[in-house]
């Protein structure tokens, strides 16, 4: 059964192809059927793509893509990070190895702290220790269609509740899961009987989620009479907007996430979900990455008195431009008919051609620090923070670089409340102004926090180069590359696990090609291990074509 499915995948390559990270993928959903084939392994990594750490840092969510179509689909895992009921989590094992390294322990003693032995294959698996098993940490699993591209998480703002969203190219769909809300780890609210939950009406651990949880799969379930375009890849969420880039359809889709009505007890029950509302089709070729523009806190403080449309930035794999789209909820209509507008196209004029962009991330940490000094209703204080620009980082392959831009607020009115000239309108202008060389094949970029030399949190930009196997750490304040780590094959998904109260910070790095995770030390006080792999999780397995 597996062999014919591999032949169908190769036929897709011959007809038409695209690049995912550094690997060629077949294009159309026509080469995949979610109904046939062997069920995917329930507790194994298999070409992982998306990684997300829960807000309360109890759980790592992992999307497995079933890239070579050996199985009937992919999976999503809820993985234990924190120690629970006497069971060790991945975090404590990695930190135990770090403690041993800082104490000058031998590799044998350092690795024994995680129940393993020194590494005998550093070319495939970086770090001092042989990988530990992944399976014991998997607390929940659910099946999806093939080709998960990305994961993102949204927390309900007014009550307990959380959702995980996955772009699934094989359906195509936006598959979502009602998950445990652990913003207060001591009082986790869950729609399941356990603190680890992936509720999506799946019949078994590895069967696909129910149709209600696969948004956009059919026009029959859409009140707009539309279905999701092919190849959903990048995804980002705003307050209630879910924006997805479709790289072979030259389209951007808008879904609106509807939380359940009622009490906080009802809020964690899966009664209401997102709905596909609009397709923006006049965008540049091969939209790929999506980033949400964080709105200034002044918007909320003024209680809707400031005209502002939430924004998203789109990268393109086959066009030398960045696209800014704006979300219009259109609440004046009955029922509302939300939509997206294309607000701007910004040329990628600094690099050679600028026509191969991948991941994108926005750093609002400087403005966040300013807003943290203001009371929530102090509009005069918050107004001073609006003028602080946000920094934008794009992984580009034309040439191989980290492209740096900035978002500056355009303010109408502009004075303080006390002088009678209050702000009436805000939007942002995007421009690019710097190129930082990167190792070959940049594919993703993320913003994270490291523990600085004094123990304070410091912002860093992390870029993975899929082809050349590098993780680059960039200091945005000093505007310099701080460290480069040689990774395993196919570094792709990144997620951060930072605890400012206890002064710890780790990066979880998914290795797509050999299907394992690396845990990277982000504590600069650790002179012997900062910016290096402490622990690998999951026995590496080469793609079957190489075996």
C-alpha cells in the first residue's frame, strides 16, 4: 500500500512543485487522500514542522507533517514540558544537563542527569548526549490530514479557553483544536478530563479531526459559500482574525474565530469555532509567511474611539514585495461580513532580487517595555509609546539573508487627551532598511528572549537555515550576529520556553529531515553551553528514501 502512494508523490513532483524549507514538495491536494493508507504512529515524530509552547509553559505542541505520505495523514502532539505527577518533563531534564555542564562534569555524568549517555553521532545529532526517547513525553495525540505547515495558538481574552490552529495542505483546511488553557498553571481549564488536551472530535488518537474542526474544507459548511484555496502555509492570529497565506493560489484567506458564549465554565467547551469568511485574491505571487502587527495598547485604552484596522504582513516566495493587509470586521452589516483589504505593497529593494522570502517575525519588545510602565487607562502615557517603531525580520533567499525593516505609526490628531487634540486614527507604514548575511537556505525567523549576563531578559532574533543546517542568533540592539549553531538536518520549527521568575530560557528546535527535537540553552550566564544543544529528544530517523 505504501509503495503506490510514494509513486503518486513523485508524479506530483514531475508535474509541478514548490519548495518547503529546502525540500521540494508536490503541489496539489489531488495527490493525497486522507481515507487510505496506514494510520500514522501515535507517539513518534514524523517530519515535524510547527512547534508552539503553551502560555503557561506546561505543554509543547508539535505538528508532524507525514511529508513522504507513508501514512494516512499527519499528527499533532501535546508534549509534557513541566514535571507532572512525579513524571519528569523535557524542561527539567535539559536544565539538569546544563547544571552538570556548568559544574564541570564529565560528558558521562552530564548526560546521566537526563538518563542517557554521551553522544556517538554528533554529525546527525548535535550536543553532548545521545537522544532520549520522545514517546514517554507525549500526553495526547490527534490525527490530521497530511502536510501540516504551521501551528499557532490563541487564548481567549475574556474567559478561560485556548485554541491551536494548524494549516493542513493535504485537505486543504485550517484544522483547529480546543486545548487546555494553562495561563494559570495552578488552575488549568481544559475541555478534556486531563490537563493535556487536543479536542477535535477525532474518533481515535490517530484518526482525523471531525469536519467541524476542519475549517474551509467544503463550501457546504461555509455560510459564505466558499472553500479554502490550495496550499495553506503561513498563519497568524489577531484578536479574532485568522489570516492564512496560500502559496500556489496567490490568495490570502480570512477566518474569524468565534469563542463560545456564556460562562467561563462553558468557555472551554467546543461549541463554537472559526468560520471562513473571505478570500483576498489579488495578491502577489506565492504568498508564504504571515505575521500579525501588534496594535498599540492605546487602542484598547481609548475604548474603540481610535479608528484602527488590525494589520498583517505577508511574505512572498516568488515576488519582490511584502504585502500589508488590513482586517475589517464590518460590524455595521447584519450579519457582519468581515473582509481583508490590501493596504500596501512594499518593495524588497535592498537585496539582489528580493523575490524569495520565507518566514517573518515582528519584534514589539521596545514598545511593550514602554507600555508596561503605563497604567492600562493612562492614555497620555500610552500615547508616548505609539511613536516607538516595531522591528520586522524576514528570512530571505535572494540573497541568503535576514532582511530588517521597521513599522512606524501614522497618527492622526497626535496630541494628548489633556490638550484636546487626542488621537483619532492610527495605522502603520512598513519599510526595509538593512540586510544581514545568513548561511545558505534561510527558512524561518522568530523572536525570543535570552537570559542576559546579569540575569535580565534580552531580546534576540533567531533564524534557521534549512539547507546549511544553521541556527543564527542575532542581537537586534547591537545589530550583530551573536552566535551560530550547527544543527541537525533540516532545522525548521522553533518555540521558546522562558521563565523570567526563575531565570531560565530554552529553545525547542524541530529537525524536519531526521524527525527529532533539539533543546538549546538560551542563558548567557552559561559560558559552556549558551547557544548550544543541551539535549536531543527522539531517535533520529532518516527519510525512507535514504534507508
